[in-house]
């Protein structure tokens, strides 16, 4: 069995990942021929004992999450008060911050 890294597997096509999974007997890969890449990749990593750590790098993750919590409280107040302009603004800020966190996790 060839040695793979997470980055190598992530850059492969679903067909290539399924070919690799064909030669591996593991419970995580049961039904691999019908899995999509977002399910197949973690299953392959588990079967091959490849450690995958998604860490937000280059930012203050806890500070961003704290800000999101504050914005959610503001969102609830705006919703209760019927302030639709403030509600839309806060929702956009929350969306932007969550997108930034996801992008940092993927880039890591």
C-alpha cells in the first residue's frame, strides 16, 4: 500500500480516491463507491491513519468567535425590536466572520 499525505489525497479526483479505497478493507470505507469526496476523504484518512488537523492559522480564532457571539446577541435584540436595517447589517457581519474562519481552516 502506498503512503499518502492528506494534501496528496485532497488534490486527487473522486475516481482516484475510490481506486485507492478499492484496495483497502476498513469499516470507514464501507460503501465507498457511492461516497462523495467530502465523505470519502475523511474515511480514507481514517483507514490510512492519516492525522488531519484543521486549525485556523494567522488569526485570532477565539477573538473572532467572541465577536460572533456578541453579534448574535445584537442580532437577537434587533430581531426583537423590529430593526430590520440593523438586523441585516449584523447578519452580514456574522456571515463575513464565519466565512473568514472557514477559509482559514481550509488554507491551514
